[in-house]
C-alpha cells in the first residue's frame, strides 16, 4: 500500500473523528435549551437532535463547496495540509469541550486549513475575498444578528401574549410543545451547515490524491457516499452529547423557560438556514449563544451572566488564529523536523 493511500486513509479517519467531535461538541447548539427547560429528558433530547442533525446534513452541499474549494486553492492543497488542518481543529475542539466553552468548530477547521495552507503554499493560495465575505464578515455580524433576532422575537411573543391576556401557566404549557418544533428546526439547521464542512474537506482530500476528478466544467461536487458518512458521524456524535457545553449554554448564561428556548432556537434556525443556502460556513455556536443572550436581555441586563459570556467571546476570538498557529506548527514538525 502506497504512502499516499495510507495518508488518505489517515485524513479520512481524522476527518470523521472531527465530525464526531463536532456532533457532541456542538450538540448543545440544538438541544441545550430543550434540556434546560425540561421539555425533554437528556436521553430523549440527544436522540431527537441526532435524528434531525442527520436529516439536515442531507439538505444541500453549498457550504461543503465553500470549504472544499472556496477558501483555499484546491489545486495547491496536499493531503498533509488537510491532515494538519483537521488535527489542529480536533485538538482545539477537545480543549474547548474540556473547558466547557461553546467555541466554533467551523472556525477551528477554517483556521487549521488556513494555517497549514499558508505554510505550504503561501498567502496566494488563500482566496482572500471569499474568506472575507463568507467567513470574516459573518464571524462579526452573525453574533450581532443572533442577539437582535433572539431579542426581537422574544419581544414579539411577549407582545402577543399580553394582547391575548394569556395565563402564564397556559403560555408555559403551550411553549413546551412549540419548543419541540423549534429544537427540531435548530438541529436540522445545524446539520445543514456544520456537517457539510467535513464533507468539503474529505472531498478535497479525494481530489488531492486523484481518487476523484472535478467535473467537465471544473465543478466541485460532493459524492453521495461522503454526504451519508458525514451525516451519520454527526448524528453519532450528537447521540453522545457534550454535557459540559450544554450546561454552559442551557444554565450558565441565563435561566431559560420554554418561551425563551423557543425564541432562541427559532431565530437561530432561520439565520443558519439562510447562511447554508448561500454557502456561508456560519458558526452555529455564535448564533445560538448570542440569541440566548438576546432572549435574556429582554428580562433585564442582569439576567445574563456576562462573565460567562466574556469567556465565550474570548474563545470565539481566539479560535481562528489559535488553530492557524496550531496547524502551522504541526505542518512544520512533519516537514522540517521529522521529514
């Protein structure tokens, strides 16, 4: 068996490990609120979330194409670059999971890909405009939009409730049912965006070693077997649950009730579905976290535990540069020291 095939197998294994970790690291995005409001038990929630994560992963490939061909020049990427990028993202995800910080798996992967690519081929191998338009700008605007969307939808719901003069007990009972819908939408949207990133990386690896060829018009197409395997791994990771991060998002930011969970999940799902449609590898973690903050701010500013928020924001800011440095270091070790 050639070294190229062995390296391809290693890349695919690490990619699937990343997808699995992404599932349990980011499952809090979909089920934290439904667990914290006790609409579903933890076991019910992870099964519910995993089902919709799997279905969401089958809804398109726009984000996968952005990751695989939009951010870096696929013709200048080697299997070693991809391996270093994935390893850096896996290590960062494990670190933030251990610390209980809901950081972005998307940005970890993108940072890893950028770092190893720049060391190998230089800055010219990076599609700067695509990176700015589809990563950098959304990185700063999506948290703001998540906050505004969560805040606005909560105010609208409260206004409707006051208009109808509904009893608090009735409201709480109704929204426990509505939250099943919103949680399902959130899991579906998360699968539609996050699962696709690994699809793009695996396809990039298959192209790099010649197993796949681009279409006649140069199109970057994702094979169906890659889609199905990644969807399964994302769902399997969700089934294992990242309870530390669920605790942070579901309890430590604010104390949630069903109406709050519904508002946060629904507003987040709409934003994420929109991003997936336009091929934007959005940080679903950023969106749901800030939506929860927006929901909490409708009560009063002190309802949000801003110290916890500060820790989360620090992890967001550090993710891309930290993973760039990490993947660069791994690439350097492989080629400059070992090789």
